[in-house]
C-alpha cells in the first residue's frame, strides 16, 4: 500500500535531488530537500481537507486529481501563476517576467523577479487569506455530529444559523485588514474580493451541479466531480502561492524552487490518496477539525502578513500542532469508546 501510493513521490524525490545536483551542486540538493520538507509541513492540513473532498469523488476523478491535478499544481500554481502575478502587479509582459525569473537575483534587489514577487505578496495573501477564512468559517459555523473543541465549536455552530454570517465576518476582516495593514488598500480589497467571489462561486456551482457525495455514501462524477476538482486546485493555489513567495527567502533560482515545491506537492497528493484509501478521516474523527482550525490560523497569518512578516517555521508549526493535537484527541476518543463498549 505504502509503496504503491508513495512510490512515485519517492522516485520524483530522487530525480529532483539528482537534477538539483546538476543545476547547482551540493548546496542546491540541500535547498531542494529543505523546500520539500517546507512544502509538506505547510500543506499537511491541506492534505486532510483534500482527502475529505476527494473521498466524495469516484475512482476516475481521484486518478485525475493525482495526475492532471499534479501537473496543474506543479506547473500551473508553482511556476506559471507566480509569473502571471509578477506580470500583472509589475505591469510587464509575460516574456519579461520569464526573463527576470531565469536571470534570478536577490529578493532585496529592486527589479528582480524575487523582489517583484515579494512586492505582490499583499495581493496574494489577501486572495488566499479570504478563500481559506471562508473555508474555515463555513466549517465551524455548521452543526456537526462530533465536536472537537466543543467549548467554542458548539457556540459557533449556533451562530452559524444566522444566514450569511460567514461572508459578513470575512468581509469585515478584509475591510479591517485593508485599512489597518495595507500600504495599498485598494489592491488588498480587490484581491480579497476576488478570493471571496472564487470561494462562493465554487460552492455555488457545486450546489448547482449537485453533490450527492454526502448522501448515502455515493460518489460524485461528471459535472459535480469536475467542480470538486476545480475547488481542490483553487484550494491548493491558496496554500501554495504564499509558500512560493516564502521560498524565495531560501533560494532565488526559480527552477530549484519549482523542483522542491513540486515534489512537495506530489507528497501532499500521495498523502491525500493514502488517507482516502485507508479511511483515515473516519478512523480519526477529529483530524478534519484540526485541519480546519489550522486553516483558520493560516488565514489569520496570511492577513497579518500583509504588513508584518511571519516566519515560515511559525506557519508550519501551527499546522503541525493543530493536526497533532487532533490526532491525539482522535486516539483518545477511540480508546474511550472501546472502553465503554467493553
């Protein structure tokens, strides 16, 4: 099971490290290894949420997520999307953005690709922060059979009975962040609204095409599965783009960064499939809760990072702590349930 699911990830790791050696020697190999670990640690909560969505899709769409979705994640979200963002925010042509990316240069040197991408960070943070914040709010504002942090989840579930409360709170956070934290409030507002619209559109289209995956254990296919597939890729973008910006603090070589983050993305997809195959979320009932609380923390960090730099290690550790605590709580719950049954 492990080798079948993670075999491709292991093979790509070896290939990436060998390629890094040819590109930049031993130092590049070390950097790629660091970036792989960074990507996995930052996106572990993403894998848990992905698994909860992927479990509702039929086998064909699950396979597409691992193949076509991986291509979109590596080439689209971690290579092309940053180039587009630099081109749009710096008002330069795509060819100029590619030229700057190939030339490299320090993140502190004005005019370099790394510098321009770092300058685009507030817009990236606002888009991703709003998308993830709405994902978190919609989760905690929903009545659930099991609650993890019951002292806060139960009152929030009652609050969620107020229609559109999650959207109202999210827009309030966006407005406050733009006015209090942003040097260019209009840019943050536009990007944040784009993230909000994207989230609402994905949810609305999913409802329109119908998602029977939550009823009777049936799997979705066709248009409904396609919308879930799109949703997963937008979710991945919300996680990955900020990681790409942070990666330039480690290396300014776009190819080294693409190697490290790309392999990390493959591990996240393999981990997602592993959890679906093993039924991990049904076995460890609080993992999904922990992942969403980690996503809420990440959304808050993204909005704060519009003005203040937050170290990547802090972001990664927060996710690990929430997931780890949820995992421990799940094991404790299983033991208590077994004792009561005995």
